[in-house]
C-alpha cells in the first residue's frame, strides 16, 4: 500500500538502508506491491547501491511491476550518477521494446545522457522525438538540460536559444527556473541577461531566499563583474533569512586570487 511505501522511504532517510530493508522483509508478501518495491528501489538509488538496485529491478520485472516509466527513470538516474551512459540507452530501448511510453522525466534524462556523450546531434535527435510525441510538452527542465549541454560544448547561440525557450515555460510560483537561468547565463558570461532575469525574479517574488542570492552573485563573479556582485552582497545582508557563509565565500574566493591580503582580511572581518 502507499502507507508502507511511505514508511520505507522515511525509514531509509532517517535510519538508513539496513533498517528500510528490515521493514521491507517484515511486510507480508500480500502487501508487497509495486509502490513498496519502488520505494526500496528509490532508497537504493539515493544511496548509489548499484548491485542491490539492479537485483531489485530484476525482481520487479519478474513480478510484472515494470509497466510504468517510474522504475526505469529511477534506474536511469542511478546510471547518470555513475556516468554509465550506455545503461541509460539500454533502459530506453527496453521501454520502447515493451511499449512503455517515455514521460517527460525519461526524455530529460535521455537528453542529458546524449548531451554528456558530447554529441549535440544525438541530443537533438532525442529532442525531435520528444517534440513529436503528442503526450509530451517539453518543460523548462528540458531546455535547461539542453542549454547546459550546449554551453559545455561551446555552442553558445544554441544555448541562449534554449534559455529563451526555458523562460517561456516558467509557471507562476516556481522559483527554480530563475536559478537555472541565472546560473546558465552566468556560465555563458552574459551579464546583461543575468541582471534582466534577476530583475524579473525580484518582481515576481518579493522575498528572495539565500539560494537566490547565491545564484545571482555566483553568476556575476564568474564573468568578473565583482562590483555588481559586491552590491548584491550588500543588498542581501539586511534581508537575509539567515547568515549563509557560502554566499560570502563566492566573493572571498575571487578576492584571494585577485586582491591584496588587506582586502581579503577586511572582507573576512566584515563577514
């Protein structure tokens, strides 16, 4: 049932994998459904325990529980973490062979795997397939994934086009896309777009959390706009929800490389 699945998830997070396994073993076989197996699979993948995850996935196949994209997505996430991109391809092929429809998450992981192989053409091939799938609407994660890959491959114009597409997919109260936009425009060295997105973000959300300031300051430090980063640091200090040394460390890292010791010490004392 969903209750026992939730229990496995909580026990794994609070007490660790062995306790979750003990609980799973004690559940009567009649109550061990797809959700319960899925919760334990998720726990194994979260802990990167590959052998147990693969064994459990095989058990799920044998029990007829691999009929939705979910367990495949979980295993693809594991293989992405382990940088085993061929395994992602194998799972996509298995899904297609079994006529299990890929969902947005499946496509996004597959895109990421193709991009990580260093081939923009094969990534674009997946995107075309996704775009032609009538059940799927590419979401902002799709375009942030592609933008990140294009940026790494030095295809900056395509990266910026993906970021423009990303912006059109943002829904009302979702902060996360703004952080990706700030970070990705920063990695492209486009300060103008960093400031534009930051101003939109502030107009949509009156209160910006620490991680929002971390995103924008890091995006300005990267292309060397230290003056702008310093202004935003000073803006953050009186409105911060709690002190976060990681934000100051963004500037400190730059000062240590570029500034005399007195400036470094002065900023450290100011922190």
